[in-house]
C-alpha cells in the first residue's frame, strides 16, 4: 500500500520501513469426515446445481477456484480421465496434466450433458466464464 502511495507521489517514504514482519506459521486444515458429509449434503440440497457442481469439481480435483471457473471443455479428455491445464491458467505457469478420478469423470459427463459441451464449464450470466461461485453474481 505504501509502495503504491510512493509510486503515485502521495508519500515520499514508507513509514513502515524497518519494522520487521510478524512471522506467522502456515496453518493447514482438512475437513473432518462429518464436515465433509454435511458439505456434500448441503451441495445436494443447494438451489443452483451449476454452482454446486463447480464446488464438487473443486473438491474432487483439489484445483484452485480460478482454474475451475476458467476451465473449458476442450481441456478435458473424459475417455482417458485427464484434465490438461494450459500454462496461462496455472499458478506455476506450466502445463499440468491432472488425472481425474472416476467420480470427477462422472461429474464432468453429467455437466457436459447439461450443456452444449463447448466453451467454458461454468458460464456466467454474460456468457463468459463465471468470476465467482456466488450464484447471484457471474
């Protein structure tokens, strides 16, 4: 924030310079089996199943939200069970080949049957890929 203020000539120096950053250990948390079951039940009961399917795909692949929201049908080989993510859409900026579980393949086949099978998996209201999983916003 202060670097941007300096770039915009709002400040001449960073008042936080010299203050050591607070070290915080990374936290990892995984859903417990009961929590996962409640989550799946909530997805099954959710009004917007297109959004619920995006959450299911996140759960089954461990992908990032942005990767799922910008995924196109051409990236998937459902016969081989493979998702090829282009380098432009991955954090590491390299092509990734993700093997898909049988559950993920079945979910994708269901999603494809409910769409025209071209373009993006999750279309927003404007015909472009969704930018959020909030069902009221595309």
